[in-house]
C-alpha cells in the first residue's frame, strides 16, 4: 500500500519505494544518468532506532548488510556532522526488511531517516531544505524519502518536486503487490546495460515529461493510470533474467487484462497449474494475439506426479476439449 505514514516516532520507519514511472533521458558527463521519475513510498520497510552515544555505530539484524563505513547510514551520519559541526554521536539499530538488489531504495531510505533522526537528536540545526541538500550528497535518491509522500524526481534523483495534492491523495492507500525473486539486480549494472544500448534505451526529455504529465492527469481525473506505468530499467533486467516476464505474467495475478505483445513471447512456463480455465485460456490467447511477432508460442507445464497438479491438468484438458467440441 502506498504510504502516508508520519515520521515522528522515536523508532523511525524507513519505507521502501516504487518507481511508478522511470524514464532515463541520457548519461551525464559526471557518469550519472539524468532521469524523470514518479516515485511513491510504500507501507513496507525497515525500522531504524537512533540513540545518543559517544560515537557513530551501526548494528543490523541482517548479517548481509555491511555495518562499516560503506553503509549509507554511517555515511549520512558523517555528512550530517560535516554540515552542522555537531560533535555528538549515535548508535543506530537497523531492523532490515527491504531486500537488497531490488530497486526498492532500502539503503537510501535508511540514510534519509538517519539524517532526520540525527537532526532531531541535535536539536534541529538544519531546516528541511538544508537537510534535503545533505541527503542529496549522500545518495541520488535519498532526498525523496524526506518528502513523506509521492513525488517527482529529476536530475540524477536529487531534484524532488511534490505532486499535486489531488494526485498524492489518490495514490495514497492504493494496494500493490511486490514480489522479489531470490536473485538481485544491481542498479549500477542496469544503468551500464542501458548506456551500452544508447541512445536506444533513453527517452528524449520532452517525451519523458509528456509521460509524467499524462500520468498525473490520469490520476487526478480518477481515470485508469495503470497503462502509464513505465520503467526504463525493465529491459536490461528482463533480457538477463528470463524468469521476470514469466513472473509478471503469472496467471494468478493478471486476470484478463494482460497484454504480452511487447515481450514477443515464444515460451510460457507454468510453475503452478491454474484452477480457472477462463484465466488460463485468456492468458494464452493474449500471448498469441496479433502484435506478438513470435512465429509460435509454446506452453510448458511443470507437473509434480501423484499430486493435485495431475488432476488440474486433466481438468484443463477436459474443459478445453468441451469448449472446442
């Protein structure tokens, strides 16, 4: 669910984020990429406790998370000290829930909340604008988490603009499904792949802004906006990890509305045999319909012998035969 949670608790909530629209417009001379993105925090995330101490230290319940100076929480703490001259310290305790390598912004969210907590602990030496400036120095998308709601980001991610109040209100409370496979996709790798295909993977800035405008107008009007969802990094990820388009098209989550034309699908793998023949049939017809450039499409069913899978497959065949009789 998109988040509207406040950040006034002694234990700070660090929300994950979703890029509802992410357009990359080109590579900059400093090595970063320019982008335009509509981003929303969600009510799923980490928790960060900040307690006064002599020095900065970090403890995390996930051993895979680095607890040294490379962690963005400690980088944020050092950046705060440099910006304010504050001589105090803090002990950070991070309860990790946001998976790494998922594009959900966990590290950046942790850093942003560390800055917010330290600013309170130090008596508020930095105004909101100055605090956002420090966050932008720590990481490209850190500052967006200080906004507390859906935003549009530009530049390398450090330029944060609020969405119109009507749009933000309509986005808050929407239910979303987030699934993360067992593998990770490193953001630097994805951008490198995009750059290797330049200019094909980039959108002209004007077109990117037009997409954002269309998205905002659709949400504001209460119209369907799901077709406006877009992520420029989807291409590199889908090409390397062929399980991703299969997961995205899983029959149990798509109803009758899926259109797989752009994937030019040649193979559809069912890891779970569906119960509903209508969903099963509609899904396959949408893969094969005009627009898919594949000459043929093959269905693969992973069936476990002596289980209910066998019964489901028999029922699907019988229903298919009955409909075609």
